[in-house]
C-alpha cells in the first residue's frame, strides 16, 4: 500500500511528524501546512469524543452524589478521580492539546521553512 493509499487519521499524521522529527528528516513547508490543516479538520472528532467522555464522567459523579445521604462534592470529586472514566477524560484532553500544539507548530514551521527557502 502506498503512502497515498493510507487512511489519513490524527494518529497517522502525528506518527509521521514524530518519526520525521526523531530521524531529523527535513519536512517541507507544504507538508507542515498540509499536516496542520488536516489535524485542524480531524480535531473535531477528537473534541467530540472528549465532550462525550466528560459527559460520562459527570453522569458518574452525579450518580455518586445522588447515592449519598449527605452531599459532599469534594468526596465525589475524589471518588471520580479514581475511576477509569476520569483517566479516559484526562488522556483525551491531553490528546486534544497535543493536536492543538501540532497545528500551532505546523503553522510556525511552514512559515519558517518557507522564509528559509526564500532566503530571509
């Protein structure tokens, strides 16, 4: 399967950029710009997933508080932090931030590389 035939996902883009950076392979401005644009578009699904996970976590918090005879929000928050749902939310939040940073970096790198090629 050629590179063009591979499914374009957030993971494939980030993996490509990570490998190129690790191997010190120069990345042309057009590739940086393309990666940033695609990540920006694909980020919608990632933020949707984050919102869904946050909703699940909030529902679990609500059920925990509702089951208590005395409402103790601090205790409910401590309980939620021990759950798999909380870990999933934190991982997805970090993933979204990583994508945002990759988009920012792509914009800067595309601009810098383009200026280098023009001789500035």
